[in-house]
DNA sequence: TTGTATGCGTTATCAG
DNA sequence: CTGATAACGCATACAA
C-alpha cells in the first residue's frame, strides 16, 4: 500500500508540470511498446506498421521485414484488448461443463485446448458443478466476457435453456457436446447413445443373461434417456420383458454404485447382469457386490460406459463402451471455430455423431465357455 | 462418417456464392449498448454513468439507482476490452500444466477455477504435454494475452526458466505449484514431498520390508528429487543400504509401471516392496506383477503417491500419500490474486506447504499379522 | 504502396 | 456531486 500511495502522490504532483505522463510510467511497469513506437522509430505511419504486422499483402516485403525485425528487437507485443475493442472479436471460446475432474471431461477439455490453441483461440473454462444455478451464472459471466462462441455440456438438472438465450439472440454460436439438448440452430456433438446402449445390452443377453438391471441418472439428460431407450429396445428385440424396478436412478457416483449394489442384493431372484451408464458407478457397484460375496461375472455380469481407465484396473476388467473424449473435444472446438470463420453453411450442421464401440472384457463373460 | 462427408460437401458448395458477407454486419449482431446510450437516455454524462456502474461512492444513490435500472432494462453489459485497454489490467490468470487429464491435475484446475471465478478472474488453461517446447510456446501466448498472473506446474524436462523471464521482468506474479522450481521472488505451493516419501518408505520398513524398490521419474523435477531423497533418508535412518539399481526411472505412466514390473521380476532376490512416485504407475506395475503370479502384498508390498481414485479400485487397495489437489489449486489461485491485489507483503511468501498424509491400505500389509 | 483520420467503450483527470 | 475530455492501442475507410 505504501507504494501505491507514494505513486499517487507522485503522479498528482507530476500534473503540475506540463510534461504529462500516463498511467504506466516511472518504473512501475516498463512501458509497453506500441505500433506508435515502431512507426516513430522507422519514420513511417502506424497504418503501415499495423498492416505489416497483420501480414497484409499490400505492404512491401521490404518494409514488412524492417518492421518485423524492429518489433522483435523492441519486444513489441500486440495488445489484444485494443484489437478486440476495434474488431469486436475476442478470439475466446467459453466452455461450460458439469465438472472437470473426470477422466472423460478432462480428455474433452484437452482436445478442445489442443485445437483452440492451434487456431489462435483461447479457452475460458467454467464448471457448473451439476447445478443449473451455477450454469446460469457461468453463462452470464461468459456472456459478459464476450466469448465468440460457447461449448456446453449440460448439468444434471438443467431443464430450461433460457440462460443461453442471450447468446442465440446475439447470434453467438453455441455447441452442445455429450450432454446435449435440442435447441434450434445450435450444433450437437455426441455419440449414438441409444445404439451403444443397445449393443451393450444385447451383448449381455447374448452371454445368456436375462435379468438385467440398468443403473443410470436423471432422465433429463439425453445421454441417460437414450441409454435407457437402447436398453429397453434391446430387451424388447430379444423378447425380454422390461421391468421398471430394474432401473436404478442415481447420480452415477461410485457411492451411488455401492447404494445400487445394496438394492440389487435385495432383489429376488438376483439379477444376473447390470448395465451401468458410467464406469465409475459400475466400479463402485462391483466392489460393493464383491464384498457381499457375489461373484462377477459368474453371478452378475457387468457392462459400463466410457472406457475410463479404471475399467482395466477393476477385477474383473470391465466391459464398456469406448467413447472418444479427446476427439469429441477436438471436433466440437473445430466445428465452433468453423462457424466463427463465417462458414455460414456450417450452421446447418445440426448433429455430429462420433463413433463409439463396445469393448468386451471379462466382466461380461458368459458362465459357460460359450460366448 | 456419412454425416461428416455430407457436411464437408455442403460447406464447399456454400463457398461458390459470391455474396461475401463481413463477419459482423447487417443484422448479424444487434448493436451493443454502451454507457453513451445510457447517458443519452438519462441526459447525463458518461462520466457519471461510468462512476455509477463502478459503484463509486461519489455518485448519489438516486442517480445510481436510475442508471442501474436502465442498464438492466437496456441489457447493457460492460466491455472488458475497453476497460482492460484503459486500466491495463486483464483480470485473467494464465495456467500452464503438463496435462489436464489426470485426476490430480483436473482437481487442481477445479480448485483454481473455483476461486478465480468467485474473485472475478478468468482462467486461461494451456497444456505443455510434458514438453519444454510447448511450455515455452504457452508462456509466450499467455504473455501476449497479457495475463495478470501465471500459475505453472513444470513439464518433465524443463531445465531452464528463461521463458518466464518476460513475466518477471514485467513484474507479473508467477506461482509454481506441485512441480515447482527455485526462482527468486516467485511463490511455490506444494507438499513436503521429502517427508511424505520418508513416511511412505518408513511405513514399508515397519512392515518388515527391506528390499524396497523406488519407481520415479526424471530427476529434474523437485517432486521426484524430493521423493527419492525421502526414500533414501528413510533407508539410511533404518540402516538399510541404498542400492542404485533399486531406483527405476520412467515416465510414471501405467505402461512404465508394467515395464518396471518386468525389471523387478528379474531381480534376485526379488524385492519385497515398491514405493512408486505416482498411483497410476503403481497400479500398472501391480497388475503386471499379479499377472506374473507375484502376490501383493505377500511377496511385494506397494505404496503409491497421490491418492488417485484408482487406488481404491486396484486389488489389493493401494496404500498411498493423500495430497489435496483441489485445495492446492485454491491456495495457489488465492495467493496469486492476493499478490495482484497489491498486498505487497504477500510477495515475500516464498513457499506454501500443504498437508499430506499416508493412507494405509492393504497393499502394504505385513506378511505376518503383526503390523 | 503508404499515410491521415477516426472510432471502438472505458476510466480518470481536472474543472465546475 | 457532475460534466467535459483526453487517453488506452489498434484497424480500417478513404486519400494520396
């Protein structure tokens, strides 16, 4: 504080003199070099400097070189704020995700960061922590930060998209990924959850399982709705009656898996398979069941979802749906940037479906060596 | 794939049309409302509006209210670029990390995001992918983005801090966390790796183990240097000879763990314990050893580091060092913001040590029921 | 190919 | 308490 006070005092005093110094003078911050400085030094106009720095073909190679060299030498760096202010663009993408610390999400983010950086964009990441309220607040913040575009994966309980209105009103492109929603003129990037769930369930049936429990989350999110649908469809196609009480809804945490295990154990007859909408929860459930002395896959087979690294650590290794997070991040970011680039045609792309696949491991082996 | 192809085709077609629209013209973006608009409507000066919006005590409550209401009504939002340009502040923090998709790192980021957002700061996250070169590039980008401060966890092979010079030269505060480095006037946030490793090793010894292998990474990073030191120290204190060939250096990936397992198996006599500098690698090693028929903990005991969720999935559950990632992120961010707030005293804080603890699980049980 | 002039939306200084 | 006005650094329409 001492410093600041002194500095203000000093500055006030300075105003007496005709020599008017600006905000960043003295030694408080070395002065930034601007295009004015470059122009003055080379005796040319700032316009030329600006153009040269932007690699405008209209500037001669020679002056370009001169300017580039001097810029380098003087440690010039362009001021994004001045530029953004002028161009009304921010080169910034906003991201809203439920939470960053899951393997899947952090992979997605890694993919986004990868393409964003290489395209000269910057990412602002915010977490909704699975709460609509925080999601709204994040949306507002990002809106005020003037992001050029938005990448969103919805929270569990979001059921209105009203908080994204400001963006669509201003024609700021919006992309939903993974946990998507129907929203006119905004693209979705996801996998075919229905098909994946269908395959998972069909696989269990083909292993001789009939009493298949499904553990999932709130039916507000497409991913869980579709997975449930796929599960139902598979049952129907194999003429297995769907039982409401075989669907366990929770928050898909590892603890939720343990809770589900307790419920499963109460069922009579004991189910012979479980299809879980997420690996973490599957793992929690498997651990709990094993502690109860239930054998996997002999008594109960398991299929998860996500191909999280834990799926190869748990014993037996977990059969699951592989699901390219990193790639999903890349695709979503790339598509968003394409829309920003003015490829207006891009706008009509409504949905991008990524490939997913069933990875079969021991947790779903059939009891007898048939397969 | 079908979709993607169609999409490309469609886009190409769009490019044929001569109708060249500028990025933001026509009705593509409704005009933003500025303080000028507010001022005009209320017949007051922009100066008053600006002050009112900043909640300057010098403005009367009444006019403040009027202005706030109108702003709300007209959908005014302040323009950060204009403000940043004017104030020379960005309210943005840069983050450079090796990679985001590990449980530990994503927890750290979550913690940082948490305090940054609540303090009105925004985070720009970039990954070095464990490469100095990318780390340098990231530093440059963040420098050009004029971040107010920087949070860094170093890549494996970084051995010069020259790329951070621009920041320190401009007195932009720099905080290292976890993978830190000695750098005059920059704060470090980390745990006491030496002590943690000492405890881990001592624990193994107390369980009756003598031939303890240590798996770690390059000795360029403090965390690995310190953990090795702690390991050595513990051996020394228990009068166990340190053996160079018991130290296996790799990249701590799960595969590296498997490789290490192969080497361990060759050793004769077989080591009776392994202390690994990271849980993931420990898990890889355990799985590989188990496949070779080696029993854990009977033949070889294990201790990991990080308390990653996998440590409670692997069988037997992994004894490890618990290590608060989320909190570390919060502390680092909070400290950085404090420095920006002008708390000059903060500057002299050189190192912040977070608590860590040994979590004992089955992987390190002693052979006989003594403990 | 280069230069001149202007405005982008704020904040902050100085003068009422 | 309020107003007028000058920067902040850059991009660009228009002139030359």
